[in-house]
């Protein structure tokens, strides 16, 4: 039997793609009705989705800019935290994809020297380490802990793990269109959730990379890896940190050509796999830098396999605005 291998997607600072793994859950039944606790109601409406600045990677398919009409929906104000995920695991016995596989991807500067020395490397992106024992409880591998990071976003969670949490919580993953509409916070055609300028008045508004990627982070924003979910001001709709910090899973399959033929009303991604079983990720992460991966813009998009997990992937939950 071959050893599990983690590979890098097209722009591999983002998040490496993991080998297939199985997520297991305990016997706690799915709630029989939705739960909107911690969520903000978004009234829905019409907006222009996509990148009007033509700044995206061509393979990401951020164009053409197109009109979308959304029904009202609810969305979590923040990414799901370690504390919230711990409650889910305690009640359900859920075993994440990374735990089941026994390894996950950790950024090299975040790992302790002993962990770094023992880890494998992602061939196409050697700044990613393949670390035995890295998972949501041990984000940098053995010896690390989330004890002092309860209000940080949970990481090392696959798309399957995110679905399992949503089912337990009485919620669902947002569609990609819902995510972008919420991230824009009412601004029309803006680059970021707060406007077009990265550093308004010289202040950081998101947790991304500063310095020279991937060897030197000047920590101008104060964070090498994740930041607490309410570290920066929310956008106009009240949503926190929809740029940088961690990638967030969406419900949709990823298709680079989807915008050219997506429906106007409540699009939910390709109905059939067009590029394997990749799922959409939004928002960028603490590893994004404009010299390499400028995917912390609200129009930016990427995709990864549903079983992938790494130290910079998390999620937030959504809900319909009406009882089903």
C-alpha cells in the first residue's frame, strides 16, 4: 500500500490537496430544525458577482462579472471557532479527516524545529510540511494545542468535516454567491470587505502575510498563523474577517468556467463535477500575499478536494431565512 501523499493545487500557498480520507461521526442525530444562533440575517437582493478589477488568477474563473439575485439567508457572524468545534466533537464523537488519516499540512515557519525535522514536504510547495499528528486539536503537530486559542477559527477541517458540523448544528454551508454577497457588506464593486484600499489610514484590516513569502513574515498585523475570529472590525453587514485568516469552505462544486453560464437566481455551483470533486473555498488565509496569492479580495475564489485539510482551512455556517 502506498504512503498517503499531499499534493499542491495550482497556487499552492493556499492549501495543499490531501489524499482521500474517511470522516466518521458518532450517533448523535441531526437536529430536526434549523438553528440561527450566532447568525446574521441577510435580506438578499441583486448584486454584481465577480472581479471588476481583473486581478484574479485566470484559472480561478473570477470573471465574467455577472448579476446574481439571492433570496434572504442567515450566515454566521464569524468562522466556527475551536471552542464551538470542540463542543460538536464532545457530543458526537466525530473524527475528522485529518485525524483519520493521521497527518495534515502545516506551514513550515509555524512548526517547532523537532516537528519540522521529522516532517515530509509537499514537493510542489516545500513551505508546506506533511506532519504526522497534525489536526484541529494540534494545529502545528504534536506538542501544539488549542487550549489558548479557543476563540480562533478551527483548522485542519475538510469539507466533509464542515458538513458534519453543520448537520449537528442545524445549519448548512453557504453557497459561494451567498458568501460573496455577505463579504461585500453592502459595498458595490469593492475590492475588500471594507473598500478598495488594503490599508485604510495605514491600519491592517485583515490577517494576511507581510514580508517575503514564504521565508520572512514581519508580523505587521501581529499574527503568524490564525488570529481570533473578532480581531478586526466587521464589515457593513456585521460579518467578521471575511478576508484573510482562514479559507472558508462553501457548499458549491468548483468550476473555473461556471460564471459564464451560472443562473441569475440563487446559483449553487455546477450540478456535475467539472474539475474532479473540488469544492469552493473563499476568503484567503494568513498565508496570502499580493506577490504570490492575492486571494483575500472578496471576488477571489479557489477550490480544493473535499477531503483536504490543512492549517489554514476553516468554515462558517449558513441557513435559509425561512423554515423548511
